[in-house]
């Protein structure tokens, strides 16, 4: 059984592939199936170690990005994509996998095009409230279409909707459940006050960092603050925070990290009362699976068209509030944090809404469909 995984460019496209690969491995062992051969086709792996950990073979391919704004790079990237289609078609022909699973994005286009030409079964997944162009195109010939957000369904043509299932977002097992004991000791924080977790995405967010730092003197009077600032921003943020809190009695309530590792992430989630976050689909569904209320600050629409729709789609469930980046001030952020973290009834309602939105076992649902499709396609 050969399975090709494709998608990438960002962690939001890449890590769902890893979560599904984990579930494929688990189901194969449970059903005593022959160990599947897993391949990842894309220009570059977002996390090479994750591929190695799961014995996923990386087949590098070229893929050009089609930007939504005018750029000479769009012209040159056409040739990258053409070359990627040609080389990927040749590689897929030699492999001839039983199924191709895509999480979308520009990196998936060559493999999906090749699969269509070679009549290889395709299953696609889209994480965003506004589906990407590659997902909308590949839906025309995909056997199954899995979606995370309920708002995405209406944007697909009527003729494909009988092949759509809302599965939720595949999350890696290692971070799906928070660790509920030992977090305060691990992070060296006080257990007598609530903890606010600020996560600006895998690269951090300078805009969120600046607002949080400005609000910090007031925040640490009432809360612990765990702040994931992005690896590139850690040194500068650490210097500024020390300067801001140099005369504060509560300076030990603040912890800054570049990028939290798995253990630290689970520990932080286990003690957090509220999360302030960007609105990538991966982040939203991780927060939902943890059942933690959230304040979402999406990337402005002129930079990313996805995050605003993701944020409001999630907010409609009652699990989060949305603050537009252009409107966020330290005073507004503090007021929203106080409104939620200071009100147990609101926290409880938002937490319940988050868990209802989460749709657990998403990776396993997708893995089951992929395995069944692969088994049907295998030569007898």
C-alpha cells in the first residue's frame, strides 16, 4: 500500500499531513495490515525531522506560487510549476501510489495534476473557512473532500457536495491533549493567578508582541503571561520585557519563548485560562481541542485572506472573540482579557463551545478513508 501526501509551504498545510500519517500507522497496526509506504511530495518539508520520525520518504518537486498581487515572480513561477508537473508526473508514474492525499496550497498542485493525468485516486482536505484555489480546482476530480470549517461547504459547486464531509482539523497526537498537572512548576509560574497564553503562530507576530509588551505592566498584576514570540523575535522581546518589568513586583509572572516545544506547549495549554492568538486554522483547531477560550487577532486581509474568515467562522461558534489588528490597543486587549478571564461563567461557555467545534479524531477519520481507498485501488 503506497500513499502519497502532498501540500505544504506553511505549517498549516504540512502538520495535518503528519497527523494523518500518524493515524495511518496506528490503524495499519490495529488491523494488522502490511506497513504502508508513505511519501511526501513537495518543494520542501516544513519539518524534516517529522518526516524522518514517521519514515516518510520526501520526493522534492518544484512548485511556483501564484500570488494574489501583481509581481514579476508570478511569471517566473509559471515555469517552476510546469517543471514540477513534468517531474512529478514521471515520479508518480514510477511509484504509481494507491492514493494521493492533499492538504492544498501551491505545493500540492504538481502532484494533484499528475494524479489526475495518471487516474490515481485523490482525497483532499482544506483547513480554511475560505477554501484555497488548489482545493477548489482539485475538488472537481477528488473522490472525497474533507473540510474543517462549516462555512467552507457553500463555496464548493453543488455537483461535488455529496462528496464533502466536515471532519475537523487533523492534530498531531502529541499536542492534541494538554497536560493538566505540573505546568506551573515546569514553567516556574504562580498557581494563584490565571495564565494567559499568547501565541503568534510558528513565526511569531511582531504586531501582537508589541501590543502585549505595552500591556505587560498591567497584565502581570493579575495574570501569568506565557508569550510565544517567534524564534527571530526572542532576543529583542526578552530585552524589552526586562526593561519594562525592571521595577515590577510581578516580573516573575512573565515567560517569553521563541517557539514552544511539544512538552512546553502541552504544559502551557494545561494551565491556560485564555489564549491570545493569530487565526491560522491549525492554531484555531489546536485551541478548540484544548477547550480554551480565545481572543483571535487575524493577520490583516491585505496580507492573508484566510485568517479573517477563519477567525470569524470560529467566533460564530461562541468560542472566541475577534479583534482586528488595526484596532488593537493595549487598553482594548487588557479589557477583553479581563472580560473573559475574570468571568467564570463566560469562560465555561466559551470552553464548551470550543470543544464542540473541535471535532476530535479528525486525523483518524481521514486516515480511515485514505486506507480504504488505497485498499480498493491495490491490484488483486
